[in-house]
């Protein structure tokens, strides 16, 4: 095919290029720039090469130690979140009504936590869990459980996890519900005819038909929980000690608390890279699954 | 394996209160004998799928009872009824292999593994699925999928009946023939009662020993294909079975004579028992009326066109405003725009309010 050469076409690309440059490339390059330098204030910068990256990835250094500690903490948090929210979301979706007015009622109720801003969620739970004036904290202490998320690490973790489950299980449930609704009635009728038990219906029909939305749910919940900042920051401020200091909280401490711009820039680049890699893995899995499905439909 | 009796069975999706005209299935009583091959034939919306779903228990009837071998199973769930059903669109459990798909109904009922393997192997052999048993049930063509669905329906040897709900709709015409004859062969081999729902008369007539014709929620006739052709019990049957369908002509009948307009036709039987005030019609299949040159004493009609079906030619005519079909005898040259009609008197039926009236000879 003959292509017409027309250099004016560049002008058509220019607006997009400018928007992307100012919204993404330039800020990112600024961060790359910071990550290579050190500063002692006064807007004076010194070249440091890959020094910060070396320190960051060396667990024996102070920076590396803090980074890896918060990274493992964060991964553990994400794992716990997924292990609770995905099964719970599925159970909620399965027990939702299939038709009638109660469907709308369920959907609205489920959507409520999703509509609340992050820092408000944090504030709600911060007050809810306080032993002196919070309903939850007061009640727990009242029945003899010594609960205090400010001083006890386990209590702090439990609070942050329960808060996240409260806030985000709805998302998983709504996605699963959408997946369930797309299953034709014929499948359930055929399963009845085949004498399938409730469990067999779940494993043979519902779970396989939900796997696409589940993958999306896992991706979204992993990303969100891996990048979590506001809610634990409002509730525990990363404490007690460093026990709930996740990567983003650590990052803000370094960047704004200590004003170590170079270290913070290096950390955020590595953080960003991890997220992009995980996203890419999920994306690959999803598109492969999608391609398989398309081939199947093409053959049908 | 069972005889299935329907006792005053009826169903209304609107609940009990609705009046009978709105019933999806109007009260019927009939018996399906063990080992029979039945077809439920009728146009879309005539209640045939409702009847099927009532038998399998997917729908609970609002009236009446269903008996398997004399035992009332109306309140039982689908799982507890001993019944298999194949749906219009194939249902495949795509995380399993083809073999596991076939074994699924048996496994769910706790059949021992050795029996499952033997039965699955047999069904796979009958349906030509043996080479695919080990492969995953994904990326299959529509007919392969439907074969697996059929296999799952047939794999249980102890079922009271296997119900088919237009199972060949999604299949290419050529494969349709193959699968239909395969089903027929399976019916002979497996000694299962089969009930086959379809709106395609060819499918019904080739598959079944007994065809049950349904119309507007009612069973209008059940009989062998020949009975349906020779002696339709209802004008709908005459019109629906056969291609082209039966001719229906409004007429006045008295004794052995019928008057159409000012023309009189001799009938094969005598009708002195016609109900007062009923709408009287003559029904005669195009195969039993010949086109002839116009002559005094013959009913004359206007020729619209001639359809040459290869083996036989049919003339499409009009008598007044009524459309009419008749056979054109071999070698007969069509005379122009009008023709006379020669009736085979013994093949003329008389209908009162659409229902066949038996004449006296």
C-alpha cells in the first residue's frame, strides 16, 4: 500500500504529545532527576548517580531496611486483604437475590461504602475504634477484650484490615454479581437435570463463568491495597511504632517528613516499577484468557 | 423407565386466579408409554416447551398431576425426578473434559466409577465422541457441543424419559439429518422414552412414532404421522402438517352434499349430525384434488401460479377470495387462467368449529 508522505501530520499529534508531556513525562523526569541527586536545602543539588538506588536495594542500609520492611508489610497486607475480600465478595454475590425490588436495595446498600471518600472512611474507623468514645472500641473493652489500636500492633492491624474489608468487599461482590447475572438460566436448568449439588453448580458453572470478573477484582484490589495510604494514615498514622507503615506511608515520611527528595524519588520509582510489572502480568493473563475465549466463540 | 401419565395437567404462569384463556397449557390428560418416541409439534408459543418443563420439573404446574408408573411425582424437584433433558442451546461445563462432561450426571448421583466408565464409553461410541473423550470441552463447534449435551441426556440408563427441547436448532442442516437419524438409532438401542419438542414438521415426522400436535396451549391431535396426514382432527393440524397445507373452505353441508357458493360437491360420507350454528368448513389436502379443464359440474377456480416441486406440480388457485391448492396431473397442460377441480370425495373432511366431524358411510 502506498503511503502519502505528509509531514504536517505531526501537527495533529502535537496536542496529545504536549498534554502527555506536561501531565506525565515531565513530572516523571523530574522524579528521575531528583533520584540521581542529593540536596542539603537551599535549592543546591549534588550529583549522586545511582547511589540512592544502591542504598534502597541494600537491606542492610537504613533506607533499604525501611523500604524492604514496609514492602513485605504491604505485600502481607495485600495478601490478607485478597484472602478475605475475594471469597467474602463471592459469598455475598451468591447470596444476593436474583430479581425483585430487593436487588436494587442490595446494590445500593453495597455501593454505599464505595462512595465514601478515603479519609472519611479513615476518620469513621478512627473514632469507631477508640476505646473511650468509639462504639466498637468501647463495646469490645466493655465485654472484657483489651482492644486498643494505638498501643497494640495486632489491634492496629486488625482495625486496618477490617476497615479495608468494610470499604472494598462491596466492589468484589458487585463485580461477581455482574458475572453471575451473565450466566444463562439454561446452565442452572441443565445442572438441575444433571442432579448437580449446590457445590457442583458452584465449581462447574458459577466459578468458571466468574473467572474473568474475578481476575479484574483481584487486580483492582491488589493495586488499591498495595498503594493504600489515606485510611491507615488517618487511623494509625503508621503505628504503633512502624507496624502499619506501608510503602506509601514510608514514602511520604521520607519525602515530606525528612525532606530527603533523592531517597524518596528513588523509592517512588522502584515502587512505580513494581506496580507496572504486576499490572503487566495481570494484563497478559487477562488478554490471554480473552483471546482463548474469542477463539472459542469464533469456532462456535 | 416408566409410563408417564398426565392427569388434568395445566399451567398458568400468572398463577391460579387467571382465567383459562391465558393458560400457557390448557388442561390435558394423556399417557406416554415406556419406550415410545414422541414428538411435540407446534408453532412457537403453543405451550410445548411449557409441557416439557412441567414433565422435567423445571416448572411446577398450577393444576393437575404427573405420574411416573402410577406414582405422583408432581411435588418432587427436578433432581429427585428421574428425568433427563437436552436444551435448545448446548450447555457445556467447559472446565471439564468431554468425558467428565458425559460422566457428570452419573457422578452427581453417586454411580460407581466402573459403571460410569462403561456407560460413558458406550455413549461416546454411539455419538462418535470417543476420540475427544480426553480433551477439554472448550473450543468446540456448535454441533460438537450439542452432541455432548445430547450425550449427557442419554448417559443415564434408568431415566423415566429423555426430553429434547428443539435440540437441533443450532445445528447446520446437513448435520441435522445425521444427528436426527443418530437419535432415532439411539432410541432403538437404548430403550428410552424420548419426547422431542420441535416446530419443524419434517423433524417431528421422521423422528417420532407418535406425533403430538399442540396449538394455543392445547393438544389438538396425537397420532402416527400417517394419521395426522390422512385424518387431521383439527383444521390447524391439516394446515400445519403437510406442505402445502390442507385446503380449508367454508361450506354448507347437508347429508352427503356440500355447497360452496352455488356449486355442489358430493361427499364420501353422510353428515346429518352437524351441530347447529357451528362454523362448517371442508378440509381437503391438495394431493387429493386434481386440476382439470373447466367443465360444467366442476368447481371452477382462478389460477394464480403453478409451483413445480420436481416430482409433483401444485397449482395455487383462488375460489372467490379463498386460496386453494390442487395437484396438477402429470402431462396436463394448464389451460389458462381458470380451471375446474376434481375432488376425491373419500378424502374430503368436514369440520365444525375447526374440529373434525366423523361422517356416516
